[in-house]
C-alpha cells in the first residue's frame, strides 16, 4: 500500500470539510533575516525592536507577509498540490502580530465547490486560519483554487459559491493591542508622508525594479515549506518554474516602500489576482493607487486602502485592456488595508 501523498483532487473535497494541516512551525529572528535578504523589505516596524517599542509594541513582529506565507505554505499539500492555478483571495485579516518564538499552524474549511464545464477541473473555496501556540487566530483569509480531477467519471458536486465581501469595512480591521503612532519617528522610518498626505484616487509609481532570480524564488518557497510542483519541477511545467505568487506579492510590497514607507502594517486583504505568470528573469516593478481612507479610532493611527499592482514591463498605471482583460505585463493586482501614522 502506497504511503506517499499524491495530494487531493477536486473530487476529494466536500462542503464543511475541515483540513488540519501539517507541520507546525516555530518562527525565529532567522525568518526575518531571510525575508529581508530575499526582498528589499525595510519598513521600520519590522526592522527595529526599538522602533516597534516606540510604537507601543513589545518588540518587532515578523513581517506581516512572512507570517502569511508560513500559514499559506502549510496548506499547499492539502489544497493546491494538484492545482492548476490559485485564482484569488478575499476577507483576509491579520488579527494578532506574530513574534519570534511563536509557533504557527494552519487549518482550513471547505466553503465552496464548483466543477468546471470541461469536467476535468473544479474550483475549491477554503477559509484558512493560522493559529499560534495559544490557539489564538493570528491570520485568516479565503482563497479559491482551480484543482484537477483524478477520476473524470466522478460526479460533479452540488455547486456552492460562497458570498464574500468585496472589501473589508474599516470596522473589520484589527489594530494590534498597544499600537500607538502618536510619537512616530518619521526620520527613522525613512519618509515624511503621513496618512493625511494621501488622497483617494492618488497614483504612486514606486520607480524601482528587481529582476527575479531562479535560486531566490525557490529558496523563498522552500522557506515556507510550499511544496507545489509548479515551483520546482521543470517536467511539470516545461515553460519554466512558475514563481510562487506570494514571492511576487512580497517583492511588490517591498518595492512600495518608495512612496509608502509609512504604510507600516498590512491588516486587511480585500482581494487579489495573479493576473499573469511570473518566471525567473522577469523584472518586477510596482505602482499603487489609493482606494480609500479610514480613521481607526486609535491614537495617531489611520488606515489606507491600497491597490498594489506588480508588472514585468510596460507603463505604470496601465492595468487592463479596452476589453477589460489584464494587460499581459501585469503580474499582480492586490487590494489591501495598511496602517499608517496620521
């Protein structure tokens, strides 16, 4: 009897099914060092314990996206090992900071199923939660993936498409306990721009670019124990090893420092699309659009809703064609909430 795990196929999922993902992971300061080596990440709150303490936190947390990647990576063997594509995200919330020494584990519930008309694939919606060693939920999000069928004769399940929020309301956002930007040090953070300086509809070209290297993206994906075959095995996708979408997200977020250095903490993920595949040799650039602003009610802390777009060429601020399709150079379209000093 085979002892290896071939991964789940579309017909293996059912509504309400709960998946407890292996393996728990204790994160350390090494996680931060590797994350900052892989990306030009330099937001002050995640770089300096002293800066974090001046903002009311006990120490510098692990970067919000690094924590997300750890939680996400746990889910891959059970959800996306046989996926054709990761299609989107919604209702993502960072509920508690993750600190060095915390142990993270993940669990997911199947909340939607829809077989595609070709009968060979289907879409699976899951709500994933990342929990720490105290069983506190630190991150939660919904994502949906297109997954292959193994048995093409397996009957199609009843179609269930979950109703998801188009965007989180400001009241859905959780500001970490103790966070206070009243004495924020703009010299140490790297820019003077504060929440009040940004206007809804404003567009920001982040100027810089980074060429994706083969070794770096595979190192990053291994770091988060993401076992998806398309990221490693050239025989699985002969046109190249597909860059993990989270690698593109982190690269774009790091590039956004130039213009959004004070957008310190990501606390909400409204939606996201990996518009086109990314391969080694592509040069990633980024631009942002301010979609909304909100007051959190916490001293000195405002929230910006931002669209972050990563591209591999083309002009900034060009997103879709006249037909409404993403332009071929667009890699990522991400809609998120970030906390910023007022």
